[in-house]
């Protein structure tokens, strides 16, 4: 029970808005302090034997305060403030009535001043809470009327005593003039607060303007970016079609020249060698063009992810690379292939590049063995493709993922140097990482991470719940 009462008085009001909460906390302190203060006074009155009749005003005010605590706890801050002010007003009125019927002792009556001071204090508090001219005017008017009537009663009762006349006039002037002055000050304070609020509105407008400008800039930039992406797509298209066309013409005519030479019996080994160079050059150029095309297309990929079955992906890649796998007699061991969340076509490209590299950079000294496996880690699926090929020196671990960086001459290994850059871009699109572990002559392990299906599912559920 005691705990419940303590909770009732001590636990505050929870509002998400920081300023509202701070304001409410002030009001709560005021209510509690007034409550404690009045309780002490009431106990004192009981102790001095002034009796319940005299305390009736205090009892009403205390009840009002408990009610305002209750309202406060319910989050009805404005209502709590009204009850607080009205409770104080009732206290003054009732105490005065009781006092008037009790005693005409001027010393006791003088305590009216103290009550007035309390009233004025409460009045100021209310102003800071309601920030509304009508409420201030209402309480200002109400207080002035109550105190004026009270002054008239005092005037009527005490004017008969010549030595009290001065006090009576003083009281009358102080009450009416004082309350009018307080109302005026309150209105001025309100005007000041309004001006402050107005200033805040100006600031808010300025911030909004800046935000609009920024949003417009972002919009323009996005538009520019979309345009440049479109241009890039068009450029890639032109490169793929228009540049490949003359290449096809060259290789077509080179084949014709070779046929004509065969026909005429001019089988010169030098000429044959030159023709081979031309053929090789054109096919290298063709590869380069299609790699650049693939790489540049990755800049404009939309993130449209689905569950991807990696076993299926590897199966398709193996049939694409069937000739190379057959020729290299590669043994491919697949240990564990966890499904991932991503774009199938891109993941296929990734596996194709890494597998074809593992085949291409095999060692002449041993049979090629490639192992593929995966495990789930930190919401991502971590894959590896391990070979027992020629390996890579640690100083090249970073550079090999940059476009056009090759460690070997075309004479030994064909290639464009774009394959791993494409892999890196595909992994970037999926929000993963790619890296290599290797030692020269001892094979290489390419590691990469892709989003797991569970994480993607959890994220999509969170989005659904947020809506
Ligand atoms: P490319 O194979 O066309 O040269 P990549 O970007 O695929 O281009 O690879 C860049 C370089 O990384 C290669 O030139 C090669 O030296 C090295 N590399 C890639 N994969 C392997 C591998 N499995 N083993 C050894 N070296 C590799």
C-alpha cells in the first residue's frame, strides 16, 4: 500500500516529446512541493489546535492537489494545472471565510497578504504553462474579482477602527492594483514568449527552406546520375555492337585470306604466323570488349534479390565451362552449398569467373583439384573456391581485384585483367566482401560473402511490421 502511494506520487509522466516532458516535470515538482508544503501547514494547524473548521480550505486544496497529481499521471497536464490553480483559489476563499467567521483580529487578517503572495506565485506558474492569453485573462480576472471582494469585506469590517483605516486602504489598493499589474506583466511575458515562438517559426522556416534547397539539389544530382547511367548504358551498347562489328569483319577477311593462300599453294610459314597474330589479337580484343561491357553494365544494376540455389548455379557454370574442365581434367569437389539471397545471373557470372581462373591458373606439376564450400557467419554466407594451382604472392592480394591488373603475360595465360574486378563489383552490389588467401606455388583460396536468405527474410519481415 505504502509503495503504491509512493509510486502514485513519485513516478512521472512519460511523453515521447522531450520539451513537453521537461515542462511537465516542472509542473509536477510544483504540485508536489505545494502538496508537501500545505500538508506541513495543515499538520501545524492541527497541532496548535486550530481545528478542522479552520482547515477546511486546506483540505479542499490538498484534495485538489492529489487530483492534479492523478491527472498529471494520466498525461492530462493542462487539466492538472487548472486544478492546481483552482485548488489554491479555493484555499484562499475558504480560509478567508472561516477566518472572518472566526476572528476579527487584525493580526490574523494580516496573513491575507501571505495568501496573496502564494496566489501571485501560482498565477505566474499557470502563465508559464498555458501560454494562452485567454487562460491568463480568465485567471487574472477571477483572481482580481475574488481578492477585490475580499478587500471589500475587510474594508467593511475594519473601516470602523480608525487605526486600521490605513491598513484597509493599503490592502484595497495593493490587491486591485497589484493584480492588475501582475496581469499586465503576465500579458507582457506571454507576448515575449510569443515573440520567441515566432522567432522559432522563422528559424523553422529557414531550416525548411534550406532542406527544400538540399532536396532539390539531391533531385537534380539524382537526375544527372540517372542521365549519366543512361549514357553509360548507351555507350556500352555502342561499344559492344559498333566495335565488335569491324572486329568480325577483320577476322572474317583474315580467314578468307588464309583460305585463298591455301588455294594458291602459298603456304609461307611467316605469313601463317602473321595471320595467327591477327586472329589472336582480334579474339583478345573481342574478349576485352565484352568484359568491359559486362563491367560497365554492373554500374547500373538494380538490387532485385531472390533466393539463389548455389548448387544449381555451379551446375550451370560447369556446363558452360565443360570444355575447359574436360581439357584440364579438373576434379571439382562441392562440400556444402548454402542458398543465398541475391541476383542469380550475377552470382553465376561470379562463379564462372572464379572457376575459370582456377582452371586457367592451374599448376603444370599436379592434377587440378578445386574445392567449393560455404558456412553461415554473422548473417552472411561465406563461400570459398580453393584450387591447387600456381598461387599468388601476398603483395598482389589487393591489386588483382582492380580492373586491367594482370600478373602474367598474355603469352602464358590469356585474359583481360577484368574478371576479378567484375567479381568485386558483383560482391559490392550484394553488400559482401571478397578476398584471397594464397602463397605462391601453393594454390589460391578465393573467399567471398553473400547475404543469407534468413537475414533477408528477417529484414523483409521488419519492413512489413514497420508498415
Ligand atoms: P585475367 O584472368 O583475365 O588476367 P582476372 O581479373 O580474372 O584477370 O585476374 C587478375 C589476375 O589475378 C590474373 O592475371 C592472375 O594473375 C591472378 N589470378 C586470378 N585468379 C587466380 C588463381 N586462381 N590462381 C592464381 N592467380 C590468379
